[in-house]
C-alpha cells in the first residue's frame, strides 16, 4: 500500500535533486473560511510528466489554479526553481516560464489559429516567428490551417490550439487541466499522445485528469488527490496496479457489474 505518511511517501518515486516546481502544504480556497485544499503537496522535477488524479470535486483544478496564482493560497508555499512564487499573478508566472491550459474556454473562437497563437505571445511579440516554428513542428496541422477560425475547429483541434498557445512563451512548466475532457475515446488518446510529445520536446508537465487510467499510462508519476488532500502517490504504472488505488479510484464498471452479479445472482 502507498498511503502518504512522510516526505518520501508523499512524493514516492520522485527523482533526487531540486524540483523545478514545488507545492508544499498548500491550503487554498475560493470563499472566506472555506478551504478546498487542506495541505496539498506536489513536486515536479525537470523533464517529468506528473499526473494529478482523483474523484470529481477532489480539488485537482483548484490545486492547478493555486499553482498559477488564480486561487489565493492561504498557507504553504509554491516555488519555481527554488524561488518563492506563492500567490504571484498569472501574467508574471507566464513571463517566468509557467504555462497554463484551463479545461474550458481556452481558445478565442472568433480568432484564427494564427491569431490565437499571437495572443499566446503578446508579452514578447518579436519571438512569434521562432515560436510559431517550434509549435508547428510539434503540431504541423496548425501551420496548414493557420487562417482558420478556432471556433470552427473540433474539440480535439481546439485543445491542440490551446496547448500550442501556452507553448508560445517557451514555458519550462506546463499545467494542463483535463486536456481529454469532452473528447471521443480516439481523440482522447490523441490528447494524451500530444501531451507526451510536448513533454518529450523538453517541457515539464503537470496534468490533471479525470481519465485516471490513461493518465497513469503516460505519466512518470502521479498524485491521487481526495477531498483536498494527498491520498497516494507513486510511479504511474505502480499506482495503476495498486489494489487499493484500483478499488478506490480506478474501479471499472465491468468489475462493479461482476461484483453485483455475484452478490445478487438472481437480479
Ligand atoms: N469558483 C469556485 N468558487 C467556489 N467553489 C469552487 C469554485 N470552483 C470549485 N469550487 C469547489 O471546490 C471544490 C473542488 O473543485 P475542483 O478543484 O474543481 O475539483 P476537481 O477539479 O478535482 O473536480 C468543489 O467542492 C467545488 O465545488
Ligand atoms: Mg477539475
């Protein structure tokens, strides 16, 4: 079992050395007096692809937003390359190399693909050409369709534009909130492969996912969040095969149906 009890257990399987991004004992929430996160911990080391999974409402998106200065952190610290960035504003974090792709409303539908990518680098427009080359090297489809309006794209294509927009500022850390949400199974696989591709191109990634199994398949490590706290952590494949994690967070409908049939064979 892999319950989180101490520092080593909290970040099971994490590499040695200084993390690129670290969240320590984060308490955060939206409304006064209501804490959604009750002391969350996460580290992301250079080159890693780290997942956050857990039930609906566990606080996954809230943790991502807390890292990106969009939810006030009431106690605890966030550091980037060892420097304190707790409660730094999002635009400042973008300049420092943190990218964030929210789950929804992450493209400007009335703008073309190219204009969306320009929005991604409005803080440093001189770099547009160089960065456009980089992102279209990863996603060639974007170059071919640069004049197409983002609003006319499929959900999967929009997600690609949103990721590319965040990559325009050459981030060292990318925070992704459920890139596979609302997509068909085939498109979901594409979203996960796209995430891996970005990671392989040298960007360290924290990915929040409802689709826990697929997420664990592509991640180096993952954290299971439950009710605003760390519940488990470890290498993706280990968590995927951990009976406790399967029982609590990965239970498939098929095994549930099987169990129900055994309990009430007459039903
Ligand atoms: N903007 C908000 N204002 C107030 N409460 C919120 C807001 N967004 C989320 N919450 C609450 O925070 C909790 C965690 O939500 P969230 O982080 O979105 O969970 P997850 O992403 O794990 O599904 C939920 O109880 C949700 O109702
Ligand atoms: Mg969420």
